[in-house]
């Protein structure tokens, strides 16, 4: 059987998993690819470090990128380094040296997708990126191939396993945020600096990629409105549960009258809905297509072997020639016109959960409902808890669930209520999803 020589740039957790699949399951991969994927080189920073991979042939490891760039036998390279630089420069060099690239770097694609894809097209090369969103969940292939007969209407997802693990620990074990984060870090689900995961940035980067694939829009991920786990407390998780909801960090892309809304925010999702049942470090995505209807994808969104599985699948498709066909026909990150306009976040519609700590005295409720009425916000329900549930016996928790209104009206009303002398400054507003 013919060989396709491949290389790995970056032998961290995922790169080591890719090497294991190539070395331990070569026969199985060859059956799917129609050719042997031969691991020729793997770029590392430290040649002396034990990679924990049995059967790694002598001479495969190198700390010199030129050994990959200048080797004409190597046709496909798994680009498995994170961040923007030197990842961007290395990918451009790989393309310019005649290599097809498979990458898992969602931040790089979200920020430099247009440049990288234009360069690949001009050189007759390809970029495959299934592992960049959803880890082992084959969401890229489904959007770009299986759903092509559909106009996708909406896409909602739990796209960050770290935040979902933390939320699961808080809701199921009653832990506060700091303790839940500490456990996530100890178990390897969270980085030492978890900011990108917990502030919604990681999910926004993935949402920018999915929105481009599903709707053709090209948007800087930094322009996507996002709120993270700082937007609520353990008390909100408890109150949400009493109301029949769970809080999840939800990435949303929704098409309404040829306008697209994009945002990432902690959201109350009704118990029993598929996204509400996603626990631990898992990802899940729901897609609604005009022909196929509702679809649900669930699986491990990160981790060594799930992500390595997606990388190797892309390597097989590239070696077999399938990536070349889809890459050229899809024209991703090209200059094609997109007729869909983005809806300003302030004009997006939704229901809201609002929580206040208010003085236990007459007239407070009428003040609050008066402000909501001034902003044309209809109330779905109001729950006022007993003073004993509050750390300050002179104040009581007040929970308001609204009917549908604009984000602008909800934010203005929420801010005005928070400025009342009878309302504590610690107040919270979260979106509510019934889907």
C-alpha cells in the first residue's frame, strides 16, 4: 500500500495522542485512508523529554522545523501548537513549503482565518480544522457537508468544557466558584490562568468559526458580546434550580428575518432540555436546519484522545484527497458576499432572570414593577423569599422572570432598579432560553 508521509508540529498532550493513533493503529487508519499514514517527523522543543510513546521510531523527533519544511516526502502536517505567534508564522511556512495542514488552533483561525485560507488557496494547499471546535465532536464536517441542503436557522452550544465542569461542580455539589475552579485545575480541566475559558472568550472564538461555516459571516470574535462566570453566584444556581432551570455558559447564533444574533452568556436552560443535561467537561451543540429540523451533538470537547481523533480523521481525509475537494468548493474565509446582517446585541430579544436583594419594607415591589413597566417589560413571575434566606435579615431576595423584551430595555431597567435606595448593589441579570 502506498505511503503518505506525515509530520506533527507540537508534541504536547494532543500531539502525543496523534502519534499514538498513527503508531498503534496504522492498519486501521490505512483501511480508511486507502494508504499508510507514515509518521516521518515530529517537532518538539525538548528532545530529551520522555513522550511516553512506545514504539516511536528513532529519528522521528526533531527540534528543527527545517527538517519538516525541507523534506519533500512530507505531505500532511498536524499543526498542534496554540496561541497566535509563532503558530501563525509556522502555519504559513508549512503551506509555503508545499504541505497540507491540519490544525486544532481555534484562536488562530478566529483571528487570522482569512489570511491563512487565502494563502492556502493561492498555493494550492488545504487547511483542515475539525479539532478546532468541539474536540472529538464532528461538528465541522456536519455543518460543511451533511447540512449543505439546509439553511441553518439556529446554533446553540456549550463550547467550553472547563466552564461546564465548574458549573456542574457548583450545581451538583454546592461548591462556590473558587473551590470548583480549584478542582478543575487539579484534574487538568482548567489552566493555571483560566481567564479565556471562564470569561467566555474561548467559546466566542469557537462561535465565530461556527457562525462563518453556518452562515457565511466573517466577524472578529472580540466583537461577539460575551459574559462569563463572573455574571452570577452560587445563589443564582440555587434559585434557577428551584425555578426548574440549570445555568450553562451558552454560545448562540440565531437567524431571525435574515439578521443574525451572536452572543455568549450564562443562560438559564429549562431542565430536561438536552443542553441543560450536559454535565462535566463535555461539549454539546444543537442545530436547527430548515429541512432536517433539530439535531443534537454531544461529546468530549477537549482532552488528548478525543481531540487527537478529530486531528487524525482530518489527516485521513487530506491524505485520501477528500479535503482538497471540500476545501476548494467551500471557499471558506473568502471574499464571497454575505447577505446576512448582524443584529446589534442591544436589539436582540429574549427572556430574562433578574435577582435583587431588596429592603423588606412596603412599596419596594411597586417601585421595581413600575420601572419594568416604564421599559415595556412584562413580568412572567415574581418570587420573594423569606428574610431568613438572606444573610441580612433586613433584606429579602427578589427573583423576577420576564417575558420577551430587548436586551437594551432589560439592561436599562435592570440598571435603574439597581440604583434604587431600597435595592442592594449586588444584583444579577441572566438570559433565559426555553430551547
